[in-house]
């Protein structure tokens, strides 16, 4: 496939090869009690009268702060995740619409690392990323358009979540820039791309300096991906600069089971 033909495929940014970054450390465990949809349906009945589940917002939480410890996430009285480590994510959780207080505590303690008030609209799907370094921890709240891809396509979104990395371009390997000048916390829309395998690279914006090669990137037809730059420029191990992926479509299918945390796929450099 020619470079020009690849140009519209922009975000074919990271699907394989992948490792589970959460392997070798604890992930958030399943919560005791009934599934999330049953619990929140009762809460909705008490608060707003009858509120069927399809009306309620759904929210996925992703731990993307490279130097923050594992965390517990709460909304009001409810614990949404326990022991969520760096690059771990929850499935989509049902919450009530309106302003919700989200509290992130150091795992197993009452020490609050972040408290945020987030407005959630009915019938809307969100991802909430805990981003930046632990001393500057903040939420990045994104609306997720999980409309099914057309046959033969995938949808992909890219987010720059490396706090100390400069702006970057995403380009075809040795070829033209397909996503230009994305800085920390900037992101793209979910973009339709033909399923297939691509060779891409991340460069310092406006230069030919490659900071992250992305060879053999595979996208599966019918799936929806969020790919994000992660880690720190001077980091090592799990904190090293790299890229990771969440398969939003898979997490959406898991929401009604009340499952616990799931490690984000960490893409090999």
C-alpha cells in the first residue's frame, strides 16, 4: 500500500503486538454485591423515580498517571474500583446523570489524591483518565462515541498523555505526517480506518526525529480503540515513554457484568 494511500488511515495507531501491562501486579478486584446495573437502577428509582439503565450515563476510568500509586475510585458512597494501577482501566460503570463527585484515594487508604466534580449527561458514554504526575493529578473527561464502525473498518482515537513529552506528530513510517502537533492532553475524534496492519511512527512535532516507532500495528474490523502516549520521557520500566491501548468496544460489552479492573494493553516499542 502506498504512503499516499495510507495517509487517510491516520490513527491506525496501536493494536498489536501488545503485552498486558498490568501483569505481575494486582488489578482492581470485582466488587461485592449485585451487578452495577442493578445497584444503580435502584439508586435511580430512589432519586429520580423510574430510570431505565439505557438512560443512565456510563463511565470508564483509566489510570494514566505514570508516577501515581494504585488508587481506589469512589462516587458518593459507591466504590467504583479498588487497587487500580497505572494503565489499568475499569469497564463502563453506570452512574446517575447530573453533577457527580469523583474521589480518587490512594489504594486501601482514606488519603484523597484527587477530588473532582464532573457533569454527566443522560444517555452519554464517557472515559475519565487520571492524568499528569501525581503532584499535579487531574481528570481528563472525554465523551466516547461508540457508534459501530462500517463493515471492514475500525474506529481509533489518539490521546497525548505523557506529561513531560513535547508535542508530537503521528506519521507513516518514513513518510508523511497523518496527525500533526498533538500536545499533552490533546486528542482526536474516533476515526474510521480500514482494518489491517500498518507501520507508523511518532515524531517530535515538526521534525523527522522519531521518538516512538510503531511497526506492525493491527486493527480489527468492528472494534473501537483509544490509543494514548503514556509514561515519562526520562522514565524506565512501566513509566517509560510508550503507547498503550484500551479497546472501548470490548469494555462496553463488559459493563453490565459489574466486572473489576482490566489492565490496559501496553504496546511494545
